[in-house]
């Protein structure tokens, strides 16, 4: 069955490769957002969900994402420094 | 343009196939994304709202679940906005110092 389908020409193949790479990048971002949402929800939303977030819950969610990314950058730098001093 | 002359018959057909393929990829990714959101939300909201499972969902549990669902999606959007703006910020700064 697969042999009956003609191949895409080279230009189309290139276009599809670019398209797939873009979608893959997008999917990776989405998957990170899912991770961060669960992680930060567990950290920040401790009371029973109400009709709206309190100010502190909302700012906690924002800080949670930013501090997580800071942590990741910080740890990478620490490792690099340690490697450099050895 | 020159491709069109080289391959006059298959080209319009290829465009349709290409678009169908892209559409399929987009749909499947969107579906996987929605499924992931549903699964995570289900877990969190069950934990937050159904603390002592009874014979059926009580009306107060249902109210809690409805609110929790709205809050979870709001949290997802807040996180997404924060992350995307952080990515943009790091990217604009990373011309000198690379990120990731």
C-alpha cells in the first residue's frame, strides 16, 4: 500500500521537515507547561478551589515558574564552576 | 515555479496531500495536549474536591470540581504566559549568554 503513494518532491520534503521541527518545538513547550502547572499547582494551591484565585495564589504561580527556571540556570552554573575549578 | 513545469501532474495533488498531512499532525498534537490537560486536571481536582469518596459525587463536590476545573485552566494559562514571556526574555538576552 505504501508503495502506491508517490514521494513528495524535494521542496515539499524540506517544507515538511521545517513544519515538523516547529511543531515539535511547540509540543516541547506545551509539555513543559503541563509539568510546571502540576508542580506549581501542588505548591501554590493549598485551599479548596474557589471562584477565583487569591492574589497570593496567582503571584505564587508566576513566581513558581520563574524561580524554577532560575533554579535550573543556577544549578547549571554551579556545575560549570565546579568543573572549572577541578 | 520551475517545479511546477517539471512535475505538472503531481504537484497540485501533492499540495493537497501536504496540507492534509500537516492538518493531521496539528490535530493529533492538539488532542494529545488536551488529553494531558484533562488527566492532570482530573488528578488535581479529585484530590482537592473528593476528600472522602462516598456513594456518589455530592453537590458540594460537584461545585468544587466545576470551580477547580476553571482554576486549573486559569493556572495553566498563567503558567503558559509566564513561561513564554520568560523564554522570549532569555532569548533576547542570550545573544551574549546562551540559555538552556
